[in-house]
C-alpha cells in the first residue's frame, strides 16, 4: 500500500510539474514588470539601519528588563522581518538606553485613540530624545528610528498609546483624509532626521513593533502610506465603545495580517503578513504571481505564504479597479499561531482611505471573528466562493506536496468543477486493495480531463475509479 501511494504521489507531482513548465509562457507574457501587482515599495529591501533608543521619564520607573527589551526589538524584530520578507530584508540595530528625558511623563503622554493623538507631544518626545543623544549621534547614518518609552503602558495608562508610527503617521495627524508625509525632526543643537520613526512602549508586543516598523519602511506613494493600517479607524477612535480592542476595530480581516491585528493571543508570537502587505513591501515579485481575469478558468498550486516559493499568490483584477488576492495559509513559521489554514481570499480596494476597508477577508465561515475564514475542499459549507456580479468562482483543490491548489472559474462552471474536484480528492486518498498501476492511470486520466476544463468527464472518470476500488 505504501509503495502504491508513493507512486501515485510521484505521478501527481510530475503531472503538475509538467503543467507548471507549460505555463511559463503565460507568466512571461502576462508580466510587464512589477506594476502588474500594483504599488510596491522600493524602500523595504535590504539591510536597514535602525537607531533604537529606550527613554526614561523622571517620574516613571521601568518594569521591563533591558535584556528582555533587547531580545524583543533586536533579535525578535529582525527574525520576524527576515522570515516575512523571505530573506529580502533585515535590520541592523544600534541600541541605546536608558536615555533620560527632561520632563515628566504627563508632558509626553498621548491619547490611545488615533484621531485624538496630540502631534505636538509626539514631536516633543522625538526631538527631546534626539537632543539627549545628539552629541554622540550622527543621525544621517540611520534609515529609521525606534523610540521605546520605558513605562508600563495600556490604553490610556502609562504613556497612553502602546505603539504607533510617527513618521509617516502621527506627526501628520491620522484622520480620514490625512495626507501622510515624512516630517523633519530637529534636536536643539540643529541636527535633523527625516527617516521613518516608530514608537513602542516597553511592554509592546513584537507584532506591534513590526506593525509600525512596516509603516515606516513602506514609505509613501500617491499621497498614501504604501503599507496602511488594515483595521477600522473610526472604531479604533470610538471612545464611547471603551478602550480600543481588536475585537472592536479589527473588523475587515482580523488576525490574518498584523497590519489589522498585532497578535492572536497574548503570550504568543504574532501571525504572519497577508499577501497584500508583502506585495506592498516588495517581498512578492510579479513572477511569483498568476494573474487571472474574470471569466477565465485556470488552476494554480500555491506555496504556503509563510514559506514562499515559485508561485505564491493569484490576483484577479476587476473592472472597477478593485481586485482579489488568493493565498495559501498554512501552520508554518509565524502562521503557526493562526487558528485556521487553507485558501484565503482577500478583496482589495486600493482607492479606499486608510482605515476604511483597504483589504477585506472574504470569510468562508462568515463569522466576524474570522476563526473559520479559509476555504477547504473537504468542508461542505466552505468549499466554494462565488462572486456572480464579476463572474468569478474560486474553488480550493487538493494538496500537491506542500502546495495547495485553487481553481478560478465562472459560476456557470463551478458546480461541475466542484463535483470533479471533490471526486478527485477522494480518489487520491489511500484505499485498501486498490491496484497501484490501475489507480495511477485513473488518477492521471481524471487530472488530464480536469486540466482540460472538461469537468464532467473528470468527474465521471474519478467516480468510476472510486466505485471500482
């Protein structure tokens, strides 16, 4: 039995390897540069020098050890960036601390609500920090700066806001129609810094530091941050709902991207980024994507997003400028903390204001908490996504080694395609007493018909093979 299954797996792998080779022409003809994926940052590749400064206040006592902070913001952040970027980006840290600021905590404290953060206090904290270290620091040597207020902070307590990006971000004022820009910061001695600046309290989670670092390195294009917040700005700043919480404002995609929700559970590492944010950071290239238009029928076998590979994402552009991204999320690397795995479908509106639904997960489970968001061929109520208006149907397929298949077709063809895919998956499962060579031929014939878009024939072949076992 084990020998037969090994042979079947080889046949399936060789079959799809052949299909991928045949598809190379499609990829090269479709891709006319990275613009086919949309906006991508030119600033997030390579090693970035980050000045990290832990600041103290005369009237506040740190509660986190310096060693714990170093582990989180030096090795932890760099490890996260390296994995999420597939090795394309890294951080070289210059860590300083403690640096005493001249004024009490109350003079720097900010609101936990985005819309109410006092920009003057943000500037004061940064420029007082620069002044405190200006004699021994050449700020021109650094790409970005991280400032860590050494005080235990929760919403409205301690420093007030646990983590945020100042440049580009809070220094411009985060409102519905704000135009982000890189402000110039100056020490009292006249030294300047114009790079990205992000802040995180001593107890900030690794996912929070990473979230705001990605704002800083993503940059600005078309008057928007290339890497936007993916939670709801209005809800985050709704004081009537109580202190800000993920349950209240991470309503577009939950924990499927740390730009939406920094963590799944306290005490655990953050989850990985979605394909949208990785594309914006320039970490997914055009040759790692497959572009399919509404009305077309084609399959793709996607590498796990956390691991990366030759094919990572399917993009389906729509006539109104929005588009779908289809990705394969598996419990690998940082995605091990996610409560679900499978095919994830994102709807992207690149023209939306930041904080107003740039990306939405089309949740298979329908629940607002996104616990069962992925599509799975083996789960009856989560095995197909249909957008009738745009003539699109997306069906998850079976696994080929670590890669997970997905079929993009039309609603008219979806019923037959789903029946064929389900039968094929059943046929490829181990079964006692089945003849190896005979079963291999049936699988090969059913796969060939499926790839040729003759779903009725593929289903008939697969069903006959299942009945004859």
